[in-house]
C-alpha cells in the first residue's frame, strides 16, 4: 500500500474506514495504556509522556492532511521507538503494537516497506519487553509471542489485501481502457453516421434542386435549338428560361455550401414554380393556393416546394400529361398538398426511384405522410400531408 492520498480525493468509504481506525487506535491503544498507569512513579510519568507524544504526533498527521506538519514516514519512525519504550515501561506491550500495525500498511510507501517497518517495530517491542531481564532475556514471554504472532498475522493479511487491491486496480485500469476504446468507437460510429446522413441530405437536396434545374436546362436548350429558326420568339423565351434556371441553380448551389441564406418556400414561390413549368412545357396548371402567405415553419415550406418541384419534374419526364392540378390546403393541424395529372400513369407497387424515395423520407423526417396513387392510363395523384407547426 502507498502513503495516504489527499483526503479530498479519497473515496467516502475509505475516509469512514480511516475514521473508525482512528477511534479504535485511540480507545483500544492509547486509552488502555493510559489507564494502566496506576502508579504515579517516575516510570508512569515517562509512559504518559510517550503516549502524549504519540497522540499529538498522530493528531498532526490526521487533522491537517492537505498540508501536514507531520509527514507519514516521520511519524512511523517516531512510532517504532515509542512502541519499544512503551513495552519497557508500564502500560504498554504487545497489545499497543497489534493495534498500531495497520498504520505501517496505511502510511508506508509500498508493501515491502510496510513489512520491514512493522518488523522493526515488532523487534523493538520484543526487546523493550525483555529489557529489564539483563543479558539473558527470556523471549518466550506472553508479550513477545503475542507480538510475533501479531506481526506474522498482520503481514500476511496486509500482503493479501495489497494483492486484492492491486488486482482490482489492474482490472479497473483495464475496464477503463476498454471503456475509453468503446467510447472512441462509438464516437467514430456517430461521426460516420453523421457523415452518411449529411451525404444523403446533400444528395437529396442536389437531386431536388440542382439536378432538376440542369435537366430543365438540357430540355430547354434542345427545344431552343430547334425553335430559333422556326419560332424565334419561342426560342428567345426558352433562352430566358435557361438563364433564369441557371441563376436559380447558382443560388441553390450557394445555399447548399452555406455562402448564402436560403429562404422558405412561400405561396409566391409555388406560383412561380407552376408558371415556369407551364412556360417550359406548355402544359397548363390549375392551381388552388391560399391567398396569403403560408403561416408555416421554413422546413415545412421548403418540403412543400421540393415535393412540388419533384412531382412536376416527373410529369415533365414521364407522364405525357396535358393538364396538371395543384391544390394546397392549410388547416389548424395539418397542411395538404395534392398534385394530379392526366398522364399515362404507372404501377406504383413496382416503381422506385431516388425522387420518390427522397420525398417519402423528407416528409417522414418531418412527421408527415407521402402517398402516390396511380395506374396505367389513369394519371397520377401525389398527396403530401405535413403537420402544421406554425411560423418560425
């Protein structure tokens, strides 16, 4: 065992155990020795002085643990001759040694020093007990035998407890290392999960914005190339649409990298999207939109715009429709967006694609629902339902 650690760092159980030992040492060690001083002679006074020195020294050691006036090893080297003196004087002997043996394990620096110092204390006690026998001492007295038995028992018990403490410390250190490694792995897994989620979000945003815009630019460019000769006015309009789409894509690209703020989708933004769709494709759109702005949070408004853009892109690419209807209804608890077309339709159960899956995941993240109803030759109906969270 090592020297006593700083008291603020000790565990509550260890501190309580130390206090119990302090009380035991005072009442089972010093007090019986003091009571045994029944004669008032010179030797009795010497014993009282030794006990007083021990008591004061131990008080200096225990009462000021942060800045000790008495160092632990100094106290132990003072305790050894004091035990020998008390063994030679009235009121001391093996009993005081046995009660004091735990101190060597508490305050000595390691088990070897504890065994050595307690052995020196035992020898001092044995020699002190036979000091009055002259040059032919009898080491078979009860005090000598009790001191040796106490020393042997205390050493074995101390070594066993030190072995258990060392093993527990090693186990705690190993568990701590395993816990730290597990925390690092968990943090790395969270980083990977966050990176994957961010990649998925960016892929969805790029698909819903930049990719759709570039697809529109390609279609408009192909149409403008053939219209410039046959219908210059129509070609000029298509070129203006290409320019506008390119500008919008640039703004979206800046928003994606965080260099420009992104505004929420309002009713005006939805109207502009529908008008641009009619201008680019020639397909008429019948829209039923609220007269005033949407009193919804920005995330919900953006989700509505993205669903509209993706649905119109699918109509442009796949439906071969001649008319599109858009209805946006805002209630106290939910907002519904319905987009229908009279195109060729498709089998919903066999359909898959990044756009549909992306819209479904986007709405699910916001607590909403996404439903597609269609069949071959009967057109398509897209219904997006989102909780109305209120304006941010």
